[in-house]
C-alpha cells in the first residue's frame, strides 16, 4: 500500500484561484515566503484583466495560454515548473491520464502539492494507491476532498480540457529585476486587446473595460457570472494597488501611480457592493443598478489609463521594448 501527502498546506480561494492555489503550493513546500498579493504582482498575473463580451464567470481565468502564462509567471521569480494539458476528447486521453497520475504522485512524494484545473484551480495534496484516489483541497472547505484516479480531468470538470502544474524547484533571484519586469508586463497587458485569439469573445487590458461597459449598457450580461467577475476583479485590483504601494519607493515610480490605483480600488469596491444582494450572501447584477456600475467602470478605466501612462514613462517602457526587439536570438538571424 502506498499513501503519501503534503504537510502544512493551507489553501483558500479569494480572488484569482490560480494565484491562491500556487501560493498554497509554494508556501507549503517552503519555496516562497510572502503574501498572495506580492506573489500575484511579481508573477505579473495581477495585471491580467480580461472580460467576456457577456461578462461570464470565465472572464477571470481566460487570460491566455496557461502553459505559457503560468510557466513564464513562475520563471520570472526563479521557479521552474512543468505543465500538462490535454483535451479530454482526444483518443490518447487515457494514456495521458495514466502518465499524469505518476507525475502527480512523484511531486507529492517530494512533499510538493500540485495545482490542477477543476474548474477553478485546486490543489492536490496526497494520494492513496490502494484505493486509487487523490486527496485535494478545493479552496472553499478545510477538509480534503477525494478524487478517483480514473476520474481525474473528467468528473466535476464541464470544460473540454484539463490542466495541472508541478513545481520542480526554485533558485534565489534579486527582487529589483522581478519588480521591474512585472511593471513592463503591466503596460504590455494594458496594451494587449485580446489574449485568446482568434477568439474575440474576450477582451483584455484597456479594451476589457470597453467590453464590460458595453455588456452592462446593452444588458447583455450573465447576472450571476457578471457579479462574480466584478467581485473577483475588485480583489485583484486591490491586490495590484497593495503590490504597487509596496514596491513604489524601491523601483522609483511615481506615488501618483499608486494614488490612481487607490481610486481604481475604490471604484471596484463600489461595484462589488452594488452587486451584493443585501438580504442574502448572493451576488447578482440587478438591472436597476446598472447605471451605477457603468459609471464606476468608466471611472476605473480613466484612472487605470492615467496610471499606465505614468508607469510607461517612469520605467522607460518604449525604450525597453525597442532594446528587446533589436536583440538577436537563435532562429531570428543567421549565425555568423
């Protein structure tokens, strides 16, 4: 009989489940010490702002190719990882599933939990080979849940794909370059209108505000999914404000940028309160409250536009990007 589990792993979903799950795995393995908002900021994931044209709840997780986004995010911090993803409809799904079970067991044996898509991101914390089950935390309940090996990637997953990420290890890196790269990422993310091309049902960065405002104004929105999206981004924008306030003096950016993000935070907190139903714990966009939501979304957009333009100048973004585009890389120029 083979039973294994990770120790001292605490997981609670707050705003963006991938950051929450990754924070749980890294802190549980002793590979990171710090807050979630610092992790989200340093990885560049806090600046991923995406809105579906009808404000579905998938807005919060549809920020691009996860294999690329998550791998690069951790790489910036000196953390190496492996990611695995397949479509469940593929004929080779069962073969991939069996190999994945072995990969996950290996990570657990090393004392490192595994981030996986449920949907919403969850954390696999252990396994029992005799019963052929994984144990996992869903981020909402303290008790571990049970998932049969044969159901991994299928049961409880209405999406046609599955995903998990294992952590290889970490190396020490100075914080200053990490901070500066996260600011470059923030400007790039603001300038990127779509992150899921050729699908244009989702808009990103500045254009995400346009999708949000258009969806609300036309009343073409998911009442509950839209409320969840607003609530989640209220937390994410607050985390971004806290991150920028924490690094502002060290990286030498204007305090006015932080002030703009404080006003963005205020706007989103008003929006979050607006979708909260007073008589219950539920959230829902109510038609008679839409004008207030639109007003606050427009306000947040203008403050974020101003903050990004100040940031663009403070970090010399255009020069940074010109220097990168002129660098030679293998495959881009003939070897000499």
